[in-house]
């Protein structure tokens, strides 16, 4: 017999009505809206590693070392990894307890209520769509660079805004290609991703192994450079913590390590996408926690190792911001390895784009199945068992955005959206422990409510380090989401119409 508090009754009609775990699982059994279960713990770990290892390991290492933390960038990665680990422990409990597509959206619906779930779902759609588009544009830049080396140059009108041209043909084609792969089946996507991840992890390991021979001890001195106060931004360019508390930011020193953590957090975005594939996992109770925590642990170790090697190969003040790994090898007279790293970056970004689009389509699919978005988008392909309608529509939209978008501070929206999701999931774990203590939990977040509280505080701190401009853009997107919910989602919600 399932138990609910009065607040949790679907028939109550309020914005905080919840969708029971049992109903969420029953919805996954409807023939027209059921996803095919084909993923294992290894598949999920590969997905996690595939989406986490991307621009972060190839770009952010040098930027943060040179401008913010010095050789202590390794500690910045550790700090960011700890913030993600706190959130990952909360995700693991939810994902194993509620093995349904939608990740933080589904978790919020089961614990906090429909309106908070809508907010987080709307937030995730923006986060993953924008993230996929930005990654595709970055991939196009690397690809055009390699084509130019081979003597092939695209006409200006097909080079994209980031390269001083018009429509970015390569970025759009990449998104459409991964869309076709995702429609053909999540297992095919997993196999393609496994190959890609194998290549780029091999490249990263070679960078660590070969680069270690060129490390010089003097490049680590000082490991934590003396603090240098900075002016920070002004107006909407300043960080939220600076505007609210008059905090004067500084580079280097101990605070520089934490300021760097707010930047390298971008490098960890993606492990939560593993949870969006919960419904397509054969043994979710066992495999989802393994996939989430395993992928995060692997990537944290790789990030720390790469940052230690790179800052040992070249003085942190001399590191390149755009391509630190490749340029560090050029600086020690090893251009072959520099080229190999560029190849690894292109391969890495391909899998990031694919998995971000997979995550976005699953969140959209879950919201559609619940009636908060048009139900037609939740139909699955009769042959492939994938949410083909939502995948195709979103893939085309992202391809258009990627074709006309340049890489800019819009990427910070991806960061704030992810951190917001972390906060909601951490709160949801505590709420569900109180409202549904009877639920079987195959994985239990330790030290509840203290660990979730620490996750909330850590995520909020990183959010406060983002510019006010990012907060304003995020608020505009949320206001648009409120309008969609009140004019469509609230009245079409299946939870409200069942009773």
C-alpha cells in the first residue's frame, strides 16, 4: 500500500502535487511510451566519461593555471570534484530508487512537487541544448583548423560566426549526425561512444605518461602563488557574491584555488546525464550508482593528473589559454604529440555533443509523457525503441542554434543550470526521506540531511561566483518557462487529470 502525505495527493490540484514513485514506474510500462532497456553499468560509466572529458581537460587547465590558481589548479579540480561528488551521492540514491527517464526533473516531481519539477526540467532543456550547441561550435573550430592544415578551407559563409563567417556548416552537420545515431538506438549510441571514449582516454593517458618525462620541479615553485587582488567586473559583469557582499575577488593564493574551482566546474558537467538514461538501464538499482560515481571518480583522477603534468612541463605563467596541452608539448619540442592532442580534442567533443543531446531528449520525453509538454513528443519509435520525435525536433533546433551561434559567455548558463539542478536534487533527497520512508532504497546517500545540506551550500557558493549577467539571462528563461507551465502544462498535467 503506497503512502502519501496530504500534500502529495495528485488530486489536490496544487502546484506542489507530486507524482508517486509507483505511478512514475507504471508509466514506463505503457507500450507507446516505453523505452528499451539495453544499458549496463559499463555503458553508463562510458556515457559519463564520454560527456565529462571534453573541452575542460583540453582547455580549462591552462586558463585557470595561468590566470587564477597557478600549479594549484590541481587543487581546484579536487575542490570542484568534491562539489560534484556531494551531488553525485544524492543523484545515486534518486536514480536507483526512481529508475525513470528525466533525471533531476523526475526526482523533483516525486519529492518536491510538479511546479518545482517543471522549473528544473525547463532549466535542464536549456542547459543541455545550449551545451550541445556550444560544444558543436567548438568541435567545428578544431575541425576547420585540421582541414586548413590539409589545405582545405571552407568559404566564409559556411565558417560560422566564431570564425568570422556566416552559418557554421560543420557544427550543424555534427548535431544532425549524432541525432541520427540517437534515433537509431541508445545501444548503438553506447557502442559509438565506447569507441570514441576509448580513443580520447588513450590520448589523455599518453599525455600523462609522455608529459611526465618533461616535468621540471622548478615549474611548481611556488605551488600556490601569492594572492593578487583583482578589480573584478562592474555592473552586471561583476559576480553575484561581489555585488551582494562587496567581496573583492583575488587571483592566486588560497582563494584563487576556490575561484579556479568555480571555473573548472565546467569540466565536470555531464555526470548527471547518466541519470537521464535510468529507464533504459537493465539493472538500474545496481548499475546507476556505479555509473554515476564511477565516471566521476575516473575523470577527477585524470583531470588532476593532467593538470599536474602540464604545469610541470611549462611554467604556469607561460601556459597557453586556448590550447594548453598541445602548446605545452610544442614548447618542449614535441609537435607530434601536440597534433595527437588536437585529434583527441575533436574526438572528445563528438561524444560530449552526442550525450548532451541524449540527455536533453530524455528530459523532454519525460515532461511530454507527463503532459506538461505536448504528449506527441513522448511516442517511441516502433523499431528502435527511442523517443524519436523529441530527438529529431530538438536535434534540428540545436543544429540551427549551433550554426548561428558563436562561443561566448552564454556557456555560463550551462554552469548555473547544472548547479541549480544539484540544489534541487539534494533538497529532494531529504524531502523524500521524510515523506516516503517506506521506499526501498538500493543506494542510500550517507549522512542525510548533513551531506545534502553541504551539497546545497557548495553549489550555491559556486553559483554566487557567476556574473550577474548570467543570473539575469537565467531569470528570463525561467520566466518564459513559467508562462508555458501556467498556459499549457498545468492544465494538461496527467497527474491532475487522473483523479
